[in-house]
C-alpha cells in the first residue's frame, strides 16, 4: 500500500483567495514533508514513516513535530532540517537555520513569506 503526504492536503477557511493560498501552502508543506523524509530515509523509509505518523487532514507543523519526536526521538532535528530546507526552496524563500527556535516557528515564517511573495 502506497502512502503519500498529498493525500492529507486540505485548504484553510476564509475568503476564496485566502483558501486558495492556504491550500497552496498546505500542498507545499505536504510535499516538503514527503521530500524531506525521502531525502533522509529513502523512499521505503519515508512511506513507513508516513504510515506511522498517521497525519490528519490539513496537518500542521506542531503535529508533524510531535509525531516525529515520538517516532525518531533525537533524530528528529535532522528530519526537520531536511523538511524545512525543502519547504523554503519550494516557497522560493531563503532558509536561515539560525533565525528561529522551533520547527513550528520556521513553518510560520515560511507561510508568511509565501503569502507576501504571492501578494506581491
């Protein structure tokens, strides 16, 4: 059975453009999780991790972080770094690994940067 992060995508509420933007960012995030896990764990490892992560529809950074810690413990920062590098690249943003404190902070910064890029 093949598991894909894309199957968990969902949009945000609000106006149509905000919903489209939210869905577009969620898709970027979903893809970044899949690619980041695949970079570190390989294809089969990423599929296994996704199965065990059991991410909900429209999952967010806090949920991903908590579940990665539950499964990988001290190996989580390596996985998160790969996910974040991928997310920032897909969003067309520069990733500075020293600027934020938590995985959720980095994802929130990426979301804001993506929104600004899309509006401009």
